[in-house]
C-alpha cells in the first residue's frame, strides 16, 4: 500500500510510514498512536547520543525504527555525524603522518 501522507510505498503491516513518520492506521488505536507520537519527539538529544556514543545511537536506531521513526532518524544522524568526524580525523591524521 501507499502512505497517504507522502505517497511512498510502505509495508501494509506498517503502523507508521518509515519515510515521513505519518500515521497509517487511524482507528481504534488512535489514543495509543497519539501516545507514540508524544514520545517520538525526534529530539536532538538522540542525535547527541549517537554522536557521543555511536553504539548507543545505533542500538536506539534499530530499537525505534518501527515505533519511533523520528527518534530513530535523530539517533542515526548522530551516528552518521560521528562517522563523518571520524573520517575527517583519520584523513587529517594520515596527512600529519605523511608530511
Ligand atoms: Zn509517508
């Protein structure tokens, strides 16, 4: 089926669109879904966790991928940022060693 919010194809058992985080089942679970939304803040704190402790960020990302797509994405951003910084560090270090 397709997400009614962003139009992307999503798994038909999905409760929340993995692409945009939109609610795909507005029914009796409405109250629960709203609860999930409140807790799925996508807070920048999760990005910081991923940045400082990438293993924690990765764990959070995979734990939340289904239920908290925004927070999972925020955690993953931190992990990616950590990777980017690490790469820059390695490149800088190799220059120092060469020169
Ligand atoms: Zn969507």
